[in-house]
C-alpha cells in the first residue's frame, strides 16, 4: 500500500470514528441500560407483584398475640377504627399539585402537576399524572402498605380508613421548615384486635412540590418491622408521540447512597435492592424523562428498590421499579426535573436532588451550553431564537479553526487533482516491481513529488479534526434538549410548538438535509481524477444519512444543525470567492 493510499485510508478511518461516536453516543447511549454493579444475581422464577421474589426466603416476623417481646403484658386491643365504606375520593389542591386521595387504603389516587399538560400546549390532553397505569392495574397506588403476608397486606389496603383534615401543629411545621399555610390529612384504621395503621400527609399550600409523609403500622403497639410503604411502580409515560420516539428516555430508579448517586435500569434489578439504617439513601427516586417522584429520608429511614413485573398496554410483559420505605418520616417530592427548582431545594435543605437531571457523558459541554442558552432566552424570550443565537456564537468560536481547515482542504483537493497524472506515472513505473526496495523507491518518489509541489500529504487528516471537534458539541446540544424541561413544550414559530419533540411535518429535517447537501457541493473542488470524483460522490451520501437520523430527533436539535449548516454555507461561499480571486490573480 503506497503512502497516498495509506493517508486516504487514515482520513477515512478518522471520519468513520467520528460517525461512530455520533451514532453510538447520539442514538445508542440514550437507550442503553445502565449496569448495576450492586444488583444481586438473577432470582429464579417470577417476581411477585408486591416486590418479593417468588422463591426468596423471607425472615419470618413474630407478630405478638398474647405478649410483647419481653415479659410485659400485651397492650389492650383498641376499638376498631374504620371510615365510611364507599366514600368517594377527595381532592387536595395547591398552586402546583392536584392530589386525589382515597379513604380506601389511605392512598394517593392521582398526583397531577398543575403547570404541565400531558401533550404540551394541548389542554384537552389533561395534566401530567405521576401515578402510573401500572399502579392502578395492580392496585398499588402510592402509600400502599406492603407486607410478605399477602392476606395481611390485602386487609390493610382494602380497609376504609377514617379521614381527618385537621390543623397541623405549628411547632412541627417550623421544625420541618414548612409554611403555616399547610393542610394536614390523617388516615387512621384499626381492626380492634391490636392491628392499627396511621398515615399523615402535610401538604403545603404554596408553590412547592414537596409534601411530608409519616406513617406507622403496629400490632399491640409494636412496629410491624417488615412492612413497607410503597411508591410506584414507575411513573406514568409521556404522550403517545413521545412513546413512539425511539430516542425517548426510559425511567430509572435513582438512589443517592452514602457513596454517590446510582441509577438502576428496570431490566437490571431481578430481586429487591434492600437498604438498612447503615446504608440508608439520602433520597431515592423514580424518574421519567422530565419528571420524578423522590423520597427524601428524614433521619436514617431505609428505602428499598423493588422490581415489579407488569404487562404493557400492548400485552407485552415488562419490568418496572417501585420504591418501598420503612416506617419513619419522609419528604415526598412530586414534580418536574427542573434544574433551577431542584437547585433551590438543594440550597434550602442541603440536598443534591439536582443530580436527578442526568447530563450523561457530555455533561461537561451540556451544562455550560444550558447556562448560555438560558441566559440568551432570558433576553430574547424564545427558546428557538435562543438556539439560533447560541449556534451563531458557537460558530464564531469555532471560526478560526474551521476556516483554516476548510481553506486547506480546498487547496489540498485542487493540488491533489493536479498531482494525479504525475502520481499515476510513478505508480505505472513501479507497477510490475513487487520487491520491497522498489516499493520503497516509489514512496520516496511520491514524497519528493509532494515536496516539490508544496502539498502536505497529512492535510486530509488535519482537515477532518476540526470537524470532529464539533461532534461533541452536537451531542452536548442533544443532551441539553432531552433533559432540560425548559424546552418541553417551548414553541419556536408556526407549526413548531415543542422544541423537545420531533417536527410533526418533517419540514425542518428535510430543509436541514438540503442545506447540508448544498454545503457539501460548495466544498467540493473541481477535479478530473476518477478516484477523487468517486470519493466526492461518497461524501454526498452524508446529508442523506444525517437527514434520516434527524427525522425523529428533537426539533431544537434539528434547528441547531440547520442553523449551523446555513452559517457553514455562508462561510464556504466566502472561501470559494477567495479561492476564485486567488486563481484569477
């Protein structure tokens, strides 16, 4: 293989690596299931819907009947406390949350977000509800009490709790950092034979997404230690359009343990991931692309992650995750994964909930891009215009690098075209000579020709590097547009009503493909060599590939690349004009 062929192959390899990085990071990574280093080996057999593996040996719990642990006599059985059977669910509404609570089991039926429609901008679609359909099908609404004994679990969750809506203790509110305008809902139930349950919700009547939950399940005054309060499984999916998006995010369980934040994919949890007081998470959450339900432990309340096998709406078996908290006080966050909102909570309560926003590998670029984009948006008031202006700023920053590379590439193409006849003569001279010495002399003759004509044989590779440097910026923009909720439902103009979703009419991807093709055509120098012409035709396939890739990507990302192409065309026209002037002179 001669040096010219080797250099071309290296240039092709460099471009291929760039395309591979884009493909893998942009189109494979979002759907990649994160490995769980702490997950146990898969359990044999199915997973019980309540979260325990079917063959898992559970520690037996000794529920006292005649005496408590020790020699103390048993507490007297309390009078039965039951609510009114058939009582309809009731609402608790705040400026940000619309909760529907049920006396049956003392649970949350709906947790709707007042500021977010299921389909952004479409009020008819209804509000985003963080209680999933799977929770309804399994009768596992939030605040369901789980227990290894299915009969005990059924009795509690099918019981009608007495409901009291009473004024909370001001001292307790001050201790928890909750406002005076807080509503307290207490669910109480007792079977009259020593088993009693109580759940208390403190719901602030302000613009907060936080509420406080405290609960207890006791028999004869002793805690039923194996009981857990569950949340999930999963969160409600986004709209149908987002479900069809093959790049959409699938929710994880996010656990902030003593040594950092871990994300667990549903398919990687085969048995419950249990925690004790010694490794109790600071918080644990179930999330979707833009929303989350997080349990923030007050003290050392353990929170477990449970796998739950469910059937999807299309009849396919799938696995979701749920959270299960031991007895103890908790803060419950039900809201959007807004960077600003989560940072405000972190600052006020000393947490790190902002890590719910998964910036991924290219977060080092996505974070500053988000800061810059948010600043520009605060000035212009339109996220689409902010993307256009940010693209212009990025283009200016890359201009010295890309300008030099594009000029060198064009000059190299022209010079290589002129060298082709002389190179063919050298190759013809050594065509029938296969020994190593003749091959060495042919390479020396070619290098001498490059030197005499002032052509840098490494220019093809050097010219590719600035273009490859822009690929991480492209993925940084993709990360920003798919994790920052500010772009969800953000309009640009006309038919583009949601910068985080694909263009419904595919207009911008097609225009982007045309501009990319135009930029490619302008960058090609006129050559006569058949081999170079074949290489140029291959380069024209890139716009077709990119158009196909971008069809279902967020319209904000398409707008970024489209603007980048338009600016690239302007830059290429300038380069071509300079090249024509130099040639004429």
